[in-house]
C-alpha cells in the first residue's frame, strides 16, 4: 500500500538551528508490518532524513542482511560509543531460562526416579519376607533357587513395566 508522509524536524535534532523544519510530502510504499498494538509508526531510510539537515538521532534501527554478521556489526557500533540491543539478546535470555528450567526438571525427575526405585525395592523386600512359607513350599515341590529368583525378578519387571506405563500415560494426559 502507498501513503504520503512529511517529516517535521525539531530544533533539538538540527545542528545549530532554532526553528522546526518540515519536509514536503513524499509517497512511501509499505514493505512490511511489525505486529503489535502500540502507536503506529514506520521506518524510513536515513538518507530521507539527512536531506532535512538532521544530525542528531535518539535511536537508529540497523538491519543486518545476514545473521552471521550481527556480532561484527554490533562490535563496530559499540566501538563508536553507542549501546545496542537485538532480538538475538532476547532469544538468548529465553534459551538460558529454558535451559535452567530443563536442568531443574531433570533433577526433580532424577530424585523421583530414585524414590520410585527405593519404593519398588521396599515393596519387593516386603513381598519376599511375607512369602517365606510360599517359597519354602515351592522349593519343597522341586523348584530350584534360580527358578525362585527368576520368579521374583519377573514379578519385579512386570511391576516396573506396568508402573512405568501407567506413569507415562498419566503424565501424558495430565500434561
């Protein structure tokens, strides 16, 4: 879309001038829209404003054609004595926050896994102690110690697999 705009340069943007300067209206074409519900504004090439004699700026937006050049461009601007900010800074902060959250959740998960393993060990130990008579009966009927051991290991694997399956299912639907 095309629209006409003129610019007013106030005395604080002009070097040594005491009055405001207004440019003639010129047509501009909209080439992109920045989303947001703030007061509408638009960016123009700096050359369009230098014609008015503007020598002071409150801020300038620099667009890098390649994101790999961003570091070099920032260094050059900062060596000139200006401060810079970039969307890359915000993204880096967000990534750092998510990395910290992932580490905390990993630690919580590790503690939960250790507690679950201890709980399962406790359950199987109690099960073994309560079934001493049963084990004695199985051995008297001809079962070997290795077979009894396999029976308890199979029981613990089934308990762990079913607990893991139900835990993942509940976590998925709860999440």
